[in-house]
C-alpha cells in the first residue's frame, strides 16, 4: 500500500521543494529491448514485429521518447497509444509484466503500438530540461499524446481514423484528458485505475481535464479494482470514485467495470487469465473493447 501512496498521491509542496519526482526513473536508458525468456514463457506465435525507438516534439518543445511497434505485414492498420503510470516508463509498464508483454499481445492482434514516455519519465525530459516536477507538468501531460498523434499522422501504414489510447494509473488520467481534448483524432480509450490527488488542496483530483476547452470525452472503457483504495493520514482515497466520476462525465459509448474484490491496479489488472494467481478478466475486457470500438 505504501507504493500506492508513493505513486499516486501528489504532495505538491514536496514536489516543488525537493523535485522528488523529476525525471523519476532515475536513469537515461537506451531503448534496447529483449524478448521474454522462451524457457520461462514457451514459444510465441511465430509472428515477427518491427520495433524501433523514436522521438517527436510536443507543441511546448518537449522531445517525447517512444517505442513504435508494428506487424511486418499490412497497411491501414489501427493504432494503440500506450501511456504508462507516474514514476514509471513504457518499458516498466508495458514490456515487463511478468508474462508476454501486453505490447506483444496487441501486435499479435494486428494493432500497431506506440508506447510513449511522458514528460519527466524515461528518456523524455521535463520542459526546459528542468529537474523538478511542477503541477503544470501533470496537467500538460496530454500534450505528449498530442505529439504522438501528430507524429502518427505522418505514417502511411496506419489508419488515422482508428486510433486508441490506453493508460494505466496516472496514465489513465492522461488517456482520459487526451480523449476529451482530441475527440476527433482518438476513436476510443481505455482507462485503467485512474487517480491522482493534490492532498495539499483538500485531496483535489488533478489531471482530469479541468480548464481544457473544448473537452468532449467519449467512447471510453474504465476498469478499476474494487479495492483500489489509498489510505492517507485523514482519509481514504478511492480510484473507484475517480473512475466513476470520469465515467459520469463521458459521452456514450462508455462502460465502467469495477472488478469485485480486486486489489491489483493498472497494468496489474491485465494479467494472463490462464495464470493461477490471476483473478482479473481486465485483459479480455480491454481486447473486446478495442475489437468493438476501434
């Protein structure tokens, strides 16, 4: 539970004074990835994928780092943009899941995948190469998704009318903001365990689209564990409540799935249902949503 508090509660004055979360992965990693151990996970589908790192600029001059994957065959393919959680990066959330990575699963289903690093995470710097996080960086993270949308527009192999965004934890907030801000460019979204609060301001939810105009979220699946709760000194914060609030503010089609008794959150909900320790059907929910709405 301490990890929940570390990752999801914004103590804004600490961010300003200590720069605790600035460039939070703690290293500038090179984007060289290896596949899963075949002795541990068995043989894959035999389908080959092209994977390559890329950088593209946001409108506020942040160079967004990303990993782009596509099946080697096909044109006019749908795209899924993956957005990681706060204090993590795309490798940690989408490539290291303890099973065949979720990115590989999407590629096997015929989707092009673009996994981005949000500003201040992984190989994406904060604006002006600052070393300390500010509240505006959280609220402006949707600009990194906008940069991805612009870059995707130059790719001949994609179907620009079929773009989805999937986010986990704080990345779920970013996916929601992006859907609301760019409803003509994003066809559908999936939000996993959203929630980020400023406890210095009466536990106010942040990065939920306040002040963005126009803002028209639609076609979004919200998935959250019933036990996604975060105790604080004076309160208990609920990702279920955040997901419910965002769902209420979203236009149809939309769906809210609260997984009974589930304590796992974010990408942890996307475990392989065949694994004995997995009690979540979120992977199936997500894939079915993309099939039906993308």
